[in-house]
């Protein structure tokens, strides 16, 4: 598992996954491997005539291959393993192909879309390895790493996921030299805050005291530990902006079955607004 799987698409977003992925591979001392996905919806003669369709497909793949090879040449990385394929379902292929025994991480630019269950949400639900989603609107002069840890959980699987999140964040911090921060959100519905039924300041103060030992074991400075009360996705978004976090590292418990299709989680919600690169650390759970 010493390889980094870089997903490239024919229509790149603002952030170039190849350029950023290659830089990340160098920092983490991983061997980069690029898979470029191509697909076009055909119409007219190209749709009804298999021969024409094959010609169109070959032209699209050839154009994509030339583009990726040029990018690698510009990066002085022409020897990087690269494959391009015609694939309609990127998520399904990537999640089957990228297994934990071969790859340490998967990298992809965030895909902006208004459609229900966009591609990146599907990837967070099914990836078997940590998934780095590159922001298309990165913060200027980003200089820190934020890890989201659920200090208040007594659930065995969640605590195991916490440890994995911490390990991934520490590895990034070591590779980049950036300051590492911890964020913990005490989930408090807005209606309770608005009605003053709960004193959020008291909750936060008590949490700092309750988890003091766990925090000390991480070896973080006190001003690098941030406990908040509110909605998890909004609190983490605001904190990441305030800290100018280049990376937000968080866990995702992957719901399966029918519930997995309709219920989201914090990792999915935060993708709609985040300006940091998000490293989603998976842990598969039952529905």
C-alpha cells in the first residue's frame, strides 16, 4: 500500500488533480499512479452506428492520452504509470479497483454538481482507502491542518476511526510541516441555542475538562485544540477558514443498504461549502 491513485477526468475542474496529486505523492513518499476517466454521451449516427461510436471513442481517448502525457512531461514525470479508460461509472470502477492492500490513498478534484447523490458523495460512501478531495476554491496562504475528532464518543468503532483520523492527520502534518489542530463539535441543534435552553459555553468548558487527558496524550498545544457547540458541518467549515487550513481530515462511517442511500453524514455535508482539501478516512459500518 505504497501507491497513490490519482483520478483524472477529461473535463478538469479548477484544481488539476494530476499536478496536485503528484505533489502530494512526493510529500508523502508514495508512488503515483494516474487513471484518466473518459466518457461522452453519444447521439445521432455515433449512437446508432457501432463503427462510428468506436471511432469517436478512440479519438476521445487519444486526445485525453496526449493531454495527460503532456502534463506529465511538463512535470518531468513522464515515467509515471498512466492509464486512460472509457468508463461511464467512475465511482464504481475506482472503488473496486483501489483496494487497501495496494493503495494508501486516492486523490480527486471535487466535482461541482447540483444533482442528488453526486459522484464525490458516492466515493465517500464506498471508498476502501482514504480519499483526498481537492477543493476548487482553496484558501489563500493556507498554513495548517485541521482534524475532526469525536472526543465524546463511547462507540468502539468510532473511537477506532478517531485513531485512524489522527494518524492520517499527523502523517500530513509531518510531511507538510504545517501546524496540526484538533476540532471537536458538541452537536447542539440551532433551536436549542436560539431558545437559550442550553448554555453552550458551559458545555464547551466542561468538555475541555472532561477530555483533558485525551487531549494531552496527543501532544497538541492548548491553542491548537478547538471545542465548539453547534452544527458539525458549519462549525468545521468556519473553523477551517479561520485557521486557514489547507487540509481537513475527517472520518466517514459508511452506511450501507437503503439507509445509506438517503442518509448523509458530516463528511458529505461539508463538501458543499468547504475551501480546504478534505481527506475522508473511511470506516465501513452496517446500516
